[in-house]
C-alpha cells in the first residue's frame, strides 16, 4: 500500500511556505479589527481604512525601489510637508491654480529624488546621510516658505484627490478617489518593478553592484531612477494628505520611517537585493491596521511610536535571521 498523502502534504507545505507572512499578519489584524468593530465589514469601514492607508502604501511602494537597490530615502516625509505647504502658498486660494500646481509638485518630487540619486552616485555620500541632509533641507525650506505658519488653504480642486468620493458604485456603494489613485500608482510601480528590465536591474544592483556593473547594468542611472520614483511617491502622498488632512508644517513627520517599516514588514531586505511592491503594499496595510487597533484600544500617540519602533526592529531581525539561514 502506497502513501499518496505524503507528496500532497509536502506540496501543500511548500506552497504555504511561499506565502509572504505579511499577508497572514494582515488577515489576523483585520480579523481583530472586525472583532472589535463589526461595522468594519461595511463599505464605510473598509473604504475609509483604505483611504487612510493610501498615502503610506504609495510611499512604501516607492521606498521599496530604493531599499531593494541597497539604499534608504529619509527625505520623503519632509517632501510631503513641502508639497502640502508649497501647494497652499502657490494656489493662494485660487481653485484654477490647482491645474499647474499639482504637475509642479510632481516634478519637484522627481527633482528631489534626482538630486538624492546624484549625490549618492557621484559624490559617493551614503544614502542614509544624503537623504538625512535632504530631509533637514526640505524641512527648512518649508518653514522659510511659510514663515512657520502657512497662509491660505488648499482649494477643493486640489483636495479632490484626497477627500472626494465616487458614489453609486455597485456592491461597495462608493469608492474614495484616493483609493483609485492608490490602485493605479501601486499597480504601475508593481509592473515596473516585477515586469520590466528596470526592476531586474534594481534587484541586481542591490544584490551585488560590482557584478551588476560588470554585466553591463547602468548602475548610476538605475539608482537615480529608484530615488526619483521614491520622490514621485512622496509628492503623490503629499497631494493625498493635503486633500484630507489640510495644511500643516508637520503633516509629513514620521512618514519616512513608516514607509521603511512597511517595506521591511513586507520582506524587503535593508541590505538590498530583495523586495516586492505588492508585499510593501501589504506591509503598509498591516501597519495601518496596527495603528487602527491601537486607536480602538485608546492608547496614546507615544505608544504608537514605541510599537512602530519595535515592529521595525523585529522585522529587520527576522529578515537578517532568514538571510543567514538561507545564505542569500
């Protein structure tokens, strides 16, 4: 009598082992949220959750490009602040100004990313230091531009992307515009990372930049592109946050570390060479779910920061442990 169940069990175990743990964590967290708030299963509950998660998810999807290439981008939080403050100052309460301010902010995001990449590639400054300096610079520019107190407000034409809803949608009743932006941006970023030569080059550079260069990969150009994508994600996140959070000089504070935490939670290796845009998206949703649970428990903001720090440390430690075990 032959045992036919053993091969099937082995195949099932292999398939289960290939599932990224972040998705299991997300399911458990969503189950906990539903247990504490059964109304979460209604469209208002989960659509508002996705709306809150959209800026962080977009930021994490851009951040993973830099992390996989072997770097960091600490400037995106300050870039968000500069986008919101700058947009408020430039629109000057004029709804018609939105149509040139938003393209200008997106261009600024690309420009900041390009400068970061050029500094890292040609001045040989470590990305941690280069983007830390950029973070301080952008914070200073936002403060100088606004005088510490932004004037005016963001018109409804600008805030459309962050707070407007598309109503009368079958099954779900409504969809926030920010969720549509999230789907489009993460979809494009995922396609570019996992279906194009750009993504393959980024993984190759993060895994072994010397070997990648010898293989003909344009290392500097690819690294600069990775920083530009991260800067673009910061500008998009700033536009969304300005839409539903309003104007503030600290609107982007902490988002750079949240984006790195989300990417690492999704399995991205801080030493480069491994990372996934969909998994970073899952990490952002999981992090937002954790913050939602902490809010349900009525815990203060400092506790949220402690939890975020512990999650980052644990995720990095687990990733390093797995890397040591696999030898990759």
